[in-house]
């Protein structure tokens, strides 16, 4: 496929607003793990959309929150840094929850980034206009608008969605007015259900329309840039998140320590001795169930070996976070 335009789109928001589900739905396959637990995504994950003659790299980011650990601070830093050097920003809010201070902070940061682009010249359009339903406008605007996704509209009544749309508009206008800039605030709002795909075509078309001229960043068959080891470690953590109680998931980290295909050894870190037994489960039942679920998502013949180790206070220690690549 010949790519005439390409670019990056950061997807930001508070925890649990559906950013990862949205990226997976847009790309068309699972590129990042999901969970109802907050802060499932711990580092930026890139999913690649190949759409006709345009390639878009969506950057799924950790939920921006009030950090209580060194890990939390690093996650916030990763999400904020994703706003730099991208061609579009998608801010995700939850239709089932009121637009609160956290949403306003994220939206304000994105609006300020849009303001910073007003001094930059517009990107030159491609020599030939793109075609097709996802092509959109061939000339990206000089100001990068913020694309606000009001997600989970399938789970909220119409009146609640309307209220949420009004709250988003008020928050965006307030953030723009605080900058003292003339002209309309550079944002658009998209009611979407990432779980069902409702409203997704309009959002994708808007993102695609803002990609500048440029070649492909990734091969046609590549949908994520996560290493195989990091991907398996995330799959293990996803299965643990689905099986463990409310607090323990935050104390778990996973990393692949050996990859000699078909043998893959993955280490599960916990912070206290008491947590080790919970992760293993009675008679090893929990760990066995996790291993079976992960193997079902790997190529046939994979042999996954899981073991649990105590790493005290790893969330607070920079040396441990560095070793884990967080």
C-alpha cells in the first residue's frame, strides 16, 4: 500500500474512561490490554491503523490521576509527554460520569497544546488528494483541534449524554478563554461507544483528515510496536487483573525473563509475602488458570512458565521501575 500521509494521535484521559478499548476498536484488533481496574495501562502503547493511503499511529496512554507512588508519577509523565510531537489529540471522557476536575485538567492540557500549534505553518498537502471514505480533507488545518470523545454512550441515557456534551463544551471553552486567544476554541466532540463501535467512523475520519503528508512509519502487517516479551507480560497481568481482588492488582508487575521459543518464562512481582500466595492460588489454581488463558492467545506450541517473586516496595523504587521498563 502506498502511504501519502501519516502521523501520530495521542489518546489521553482519566483512568477507566475506555482509552484502550477505543484504540483496540479503531485498529481492529487487540493491541493493548484492557480491564475494569484503573491504571491498567502503565506506559504508552502504539497501535497502527492502516487506512487506504493514510497510516495513523494511535498512542494509548496511562490514565492521568493523582499519583500515590513513583510508578504513578511516571505514568502521568508518560501520558503528558504523549501530547508532544503528535498530529492529533483525542481526549476521552466517560458519558456515565460527570466531567470532573481530572477531565478538565486533561482537556485543558490538550487545549493549551492546540494553542501552541497556532504559530506553526500548516503542513503542505499531498500532491494528489486521497480518496475513500476514511480519507477526509487532504489539507490539515493550521491549528490542531482537540477531538473530545464522550465514550460509553451505549451505557448512558440520552439525557445524560446530552448533559455530558454540554459539560465538555463548557470545559473546553473555559480552558480556551483562559488563554486569552481570539477565535473559536479548537475542539470537536464525538459521542462514541468504543465497545460497540457506535460513532467511530466519524471520529476516525476526523483523525485521518488531520494527518500530514509523509511516508509510513510501520510495515503494512504491523499493528502494534510492543515487543513480544512486553506483550506476553501484559497478557499475564491482564489475566491476573481479571482474577484478583480490588487492591492487589496495583502491587503486581510482570516481565518476561527468558524467551527461547517455544519456552517463555514470565516473572510476576508482588510487594509482600502475603500477596504471593494469593497470586499463586490454592494448589496453584490461579496461576494455572492465568497461564492457560494467556497460552490461548499465543501461537500454537507455546510453553509459558510463570513464577512469582516478592520485590518489596517496587512501585516506590526507581531502580525497580527502571528494571521493569516503567
